[in-house]
């Protein structure tokens, strides 16, 4: 198996509603929120973990393509399955699909990133009163994060096919890119983080460029001293 191509999709993720991707605090804050957002431990600024985005892309694509298997991700490992090819077969160590095709980077904050507190409660229907209130921390709408996804192709991907948005069949690296586009479109439909069914985490994802990185050369490469 030989790696034949590598591209990087770059863009932005814009919050259209408050988003919460769960984090944890080392210290209990009196009067603080019950559920916090994940933050960079150095800067204290919010970010979107690559694992969260990748997992959401996979789960939404599995639902769209009817590849769900109970509570487990798809692990069929067939050559025609775009999910197993791009994201890897779940819990299947022995397969011939090769490495995972995408590398989803953590999405750092570009601008915005303030926090808001939102209080939720459960309605006790018999009494008609709110019970069990809790306060959540969310990243405010309008915040922008940097999107970066690496997509690698191997010689075994040459005949892999997928349909683009115009229902045109494409192959190879173009097909892998279309799988990523499709998954990102589905994330826009559903949202990111917890509470999406309650309106949290609505996002707009814009892929601004897909580029092939150039091999480093010249003064930017340190000399080897022998």
C-alpha cells in the first residue's frame, strides 16, 4: 500500500447558537455553573476538540447512509463502505482498508469565545412547577473557530467512488473529499456539542480552501550537521 496524495481542507466554524462541549474543572467554583465547557488549559479559551467534530461527522454520516448498528459505529470493513474507509472500521483490527483517511485537528478559537450561563430545569407535570434546576456554561453565538482536516489517499483508493452534491460520481481523492463535505453538511443540519435537540450548538461550516502542502525546502529547513 502506497500513499499517493494528501490535501488539507481549511475553513471556519461559526456558532449560530450557544454551544457546550463538556469540560471539567479542577476546582469547585461557588456560585459557578454546574456543567462547564472544555477550555484550553493554558489560555482558558474554548476550542472544539478534533475528536468531537470527527465523532459527530461519523455518527451523522452513519445515520444518513443507514450504517448504524445499534449503539456501535459501523465496522463492516467492506471496500464500498465510505464510513469504514474514511473513518476506519470500528473495533475491527484485521482488515485491508489501510489507515484512517482523515486527520481532524482541534479547532482553536479565532474570535469571540465569551461564555454565557443558561439555567435549565425539569418540569414536574403533575404540579406544573420547575424542579432540579442546573446552570450550564455555553460559548456565545457568533464565536468563530478554525477548521482544518487533513485527507490522505492511498493507491487502493483509486477506484473508490462517491457522489458529489450534483449526484455526479467522482473517484479517488475527490471521492474522499466529497465524503468529508457530506459529513460536514450533516453536522450543520444537526449541530455540535450537547443539547442540540434543544437548540444548542447550531453551526455554520465554511470550507474556504483545499490545498496540497508543498514539501519544505530552502532556508526554512535546518541543515544536517555530520
